[in-house]
């Protein structure tokens, strides 16, 4: 083997080793679906209500060396919202134009940790409209277990959803509080 060929081989193997080391650090979390909850809280003129997202796809990747959250993607079908009131859920799906826009998604674009506060930025897509949002979250690591908690109030009118009115004077206020509790462990 010539000296040039040996140097090229060493360079290729070095690059492969560095790429493998870097890519091996990023690991997906295995989400504990029984302990992970996504809740939407709304207020109306007469009463408050809570809807839980009962089925979802959540992909969170963490850095195996630092333990930092690197990325997050969340999606769900609006039919998986359960307010414990079938009539309300059916009305909600109609209001959301579920047949035309069946899913909601959030994809992170940037995650930072400044002054002991985690902040995630990304795009929230609802009702065919994409909006950039950012919100703080808490991250706790206990051995291999990750616990992530976040809360964000969004104005549903920002996604071209009409103010919900019933009988002309009863309404659902536009601020919806989304609470997320995630528990998971990195893949081995």
C-alpha cells in the first residue's frame, strides 16, 4: 500500500470514527406513554373544560453525553382530544375543520439553556397555519429518567380559528393553556 493510499485510508477512518462518535451521542427518548400527559385547558362564559390528548406521536432526542434536549417533535390527530363530553368533542372537531386539517404538530428549531431556564422555539401548525412560538420548560434528570414539564397559553385566533360563540353571548375565551408532562429514558 502506498503512503498516499495509507494516508487517505487513515483520513477516511478518522472521519468515520468522528461521525460515529458524534451521531452516537444523540439518542431518542423512549417515552413512558402512561405517565406522559398533554392537557388543554379552556375557559368559557359558563364553565371551564379540560381536554386530554389521548394518542400522540412524540419524538424527543437528547445528547447522551451532556443530557441536554437536542430536538422535539410532537404530532396528534385532533380526534384524540377527549374532554369527557362527546357532544363537545364533536363540536370541537367541526370548529377545527377536522376533515380538512386533521392534525396538529410542533417541531423544534432551537433549544437553549440560559440562566437555569430551558427554552424551546419552533413551529406550531394548527388549522393549516404555521406560527413560530417559544416557551420555557423544566427539565429534570434522575439517573436515566427524564422528566419534562412545560406550559404555554396560546390564542387560538392566531391560527385563523374563529372565536367560539354559542347563542350569541356565550363564548370560549381565546386563550388555551397547554400543559405537557413527559417522562422517558434514552435508548440503550
